[in-house]
C-alpha cells in the first residue's frame, strides 16, 4: 500500500464505552455499589434528620391544635378500643383496669410506630417525585427519614404513655432501661419494612389504597387490644403452628418488649426471654434485607 493510501485512510472508530472508560465517565444515575451506597447514605445523615423533623412539624401544620394531635390521635384510638374490647367484648382476659389500660395504651402507641412507618414508606418515593427527579441523593434517605419521623412522634407521645403507666400504679423499675434497645430494634425493623414498601409503592401506586386494610388485619392479629397469649390459650382447638406464628409476628414481639419494660404484673411474667431473639432477628432480616431490596432498584426511582 502506498504512502498516499495510508495517509488517506479514516481513523479507527473507538467504541463509546471504551471512550467513556478512558476519560473516567460513568452512566448518569447508575446504581452505586453497596458499600458506596452506604457511604453516600451516611454522608446525607444530616439531611435525613432535618427532613424528618421538617415533615414532623408540617404533619399537623393546618390543625389548630398542631402537634398535640400526635398525642390525641393514639389516645382517642386507645379510648375507642377500651370501650369496645375492654368493656363490651371482654377482651382483656383476667387483667384489671390498672394493668389493662397501660397494656392497651402501650400497644396502640407501639403499633402506630410501625403502622405509620409503613404508610409513610409506601408513599416516600411516589409522593416525592419532584424531589427525587430534581436532586441527586441516595433514595433510601426518604423511607429512612419517614421512619425516623415516626420515632420522634412516638417519643413525643411517650410523655403521655409514662403518665398513664404511672397513674395506674406502675412505678419505674430497672426494666425501663430496656425501652431504648427495644425502640432501636423496632426502628431498624420499621426502616427496612418502609424501604421494601417504598420500592413496591414506586411501581404500584394502588398499593397506597390497599395498605390500610392490610395493616388493620395485622393489628387485629397482633394483640394490640387484647392479650394474645390468653386468646391463644382459650382457643386451643386451632392448629398449634398458628399460635407460634402469632407470637413470633414482629408487631406482637415489639409490643411485648415495651409492655415488659413498662408494666409489672401478670402479663409481665408471661413474656418469654426468646422475645428478644425474635426482635433481633426481625431487625436484622428485615432491616438489612429491606435495605438491599431497595438498593437493587436505586437507578429506577423517579423514572418512567
């Protein structure tokens, strides 16, 4: 081949992927590795806290009583459940008012923590598409911040819970220190569950309408209004595995831990030590599993 022919030959086309790699370019919105994602999330920790506080303040911003509804709502629910299950249906078992009322109020407050985390989580992506599409940040920040918001609301409401417990003669004891690890384990569980629901809700908007029915069923199966073990013992004709499933379900587990910590008496003595292992297991499995499940679809949120 002549020198003239070689000079006139066009340059070899370089594949775009090779050209991008050569200059350090990456795909826009690509999912980072799991360790990088964790680091990004930790770097946004101040945003997560600030966002949860802002949402908490805005939650009842239009109501005249404002943040007091954080306490009034669960207390009104507890009053209704006391009337129906405590007085009309006799669902308290052998507990007197001095034990049943703190039992009921604790159950309502603790279950509301999980319930509201799930309801907020399922809308955390689909309800904040403007934020998701406008800014680059790890999307897990949203369901985690909503779970943190619900924890702050629970802590605010626990002032009333302490008043109820003390008012019915349950004095502070060493088990009260167990409130902290119990709430931390429940927060991890709630955050994982909120992330699972956030991913599902981002693909299926109708899930928002379905969740209240699912959560109501879960509440009735968890012993919020009645002592679960008493009901299981009085209905011994059912399959034995049903009793095991009901006692191991996470909502019942976290309520049991809080009731054990706050209330002395007959119910306190029925909470087995294995409840802590169930609580830890649910927190690890759902917390870590929910985080990985959510991360797997990171690049899809806010698109389409």
